[in-house]
C-alpha cells in the first residue's frame, strides 16, 4: 500500500474512532474518569494488601476513599455555582456598564452593530449564570452519575486485585507491553497526584490573596483555579478572567492589576518551577501536543476531556507508540527530549570550545 494511502486511511480511522467516542461521551467520560482514579488509588490498595489487609476489604477501602473524594469535589462545585448565582446580581449594574463600555469601544474600531449587540447581551448577569451553570452542570452531571461511576470504580478495583498476577503471566511473552503499561500507570499517577496537590496549593493561595485584596467570591475563584490547574496552558487564562473582572468592578485597576500579578507569580512558581521537577519525564509531551490535546479531548468528551487531556493522550501514546518496537522514533518527535537535551548540551559545549579556539588563534595572530 502506498504510504500516502496508508496515512489517509489512518486519519480516516482516527476520525471515525473520535466521532464514535464523542457520540457516547456520557458513558466514555465517566469510564475514563474511573480508570484514572483507579490508577491513582492503586498504590493505596497495594500498601493495604502488603500489610495483611484482606483483598475484599482493601477494595472496599479504596472505592470508599475515591468515591468520597469525588463526592466532596461535586459538593464543592454545587456550592461554588450557588455562590456565583448570588454574587452576580450584586454587580449587575457594573457588569452592564462594562458591557456598554466595551461595546462603544468595539464600535469605534469598526465592529458591526449586530456583533456589538450580541457581545453586550452576553454581559447580562442572567445569561452569565446560564453559561456557567451549563459548564458546571456538565462536570457535575458527569461526576455525579453515581451509578456509572460507582459501579465502574468497584469493578475496576476488583479487577485490579489480579493485576500483579496477570503481569507476571504476560511478562515472559509480552515484556514490552507490560513495561509500557507500568510506565503508563506510573506517568498518569505521578501527573495526577502532583497536579492535584499543587492545584490545591495554587487554589488556596489564590483564594487567600483574593480575600486579602477584597475581591468578592474568593473561595469560588480559588476553586476555579484548582480546576483549571488540570488544564495545561489554557487553564491559567480561564482562571484569571473572573477575579480580574470582579476586582476591577470593586476597586478599579488598583485591585485588578494586583490580581494579575498575584496569579502570574503563583502560576509561575507552581506550574513552571515546581510541577516540572515533581512530574519529571513522566509526561514527555511537547508544549504543542499538550495544547492541542486539551482542545481535542474537550471537543470529544467535553469539560472532563480538557481536565483529563494529559492522561488520555498518554493512553493514546501507549497504544500507538510505546507498545510498537518500530514506532519508538516518534517519542522524541512528540516531546520525549531526554536524549535530545543531552545531544543539545554536547553541541553547545562543542560550539563554546570552537569559539574559545577561534579567540585563542586570533590572540596568537595579533
């Protein structure tokens, strides 16, 4: 088969698979969520079994802890949405005035009146509540599908009790598959646990800073910052817009600018300084792949797809690249730069040595 034909057929097959997953997102999303949670909770189960806890009791403990954390998360979302709904009417006049100001500016730069009218209508507090309720409602309905999520968690936790025996049986015949599965689980676990812990810290620091600055809804925006910490590259810009707007409404630029500075500093320290050191090479995806994966999985699975974009992309890499001995050359292309960075360091050292040699020859000639 010609290479071009094979590529086109592969892309067509990927499009069909993506469309199929999107058509059953109400089932696929909670299943993927349960799988990621089971992977993250597996070390707890293994630790319990090593201490002599019966297998059934260990399964029950893991399911109870994971589902309790999920229920607490859903409750926090419901409380946050209620706070947002009560917060907006207090600033309805300011929000409407802000919409008029932006509309006048857009008209002055040549934007059509119909488009300006649509933008101004978007600043109606009632419409904003509906939009946010739709977004949070999608996440809430997904995580609050108690039957699907709880049943899947129980079944996956039970199946995980046989995982070590299954790996021991498969390792002699399929060592690469077993090694790739272990690497996949380790990468997903390290990323999710690190992002959760750092996201809690990031959201808490943001909430405290916003409360000190007098921005209304500080707890709500701290929760939003925590949620958006799971969305690489895009999440920061989603999280910063509401507190900046409300800071501007209550205190003008004297409050809005400090909010921007605080968010920028906390985001730089956590996501740029600390998180890469904690996660290490567990993800090994380029910035471009990471950004595109957020957009792609959000389109396929909705909000939960954006939150789980990295684990989902790691699963696709496992299926298409990690288990295929002939596809290993793709890893540096999509972001595994471990060896590439070593080569770049060697090249930089060689260039520096060449420059020093040129300077030495020039000095000798003079």
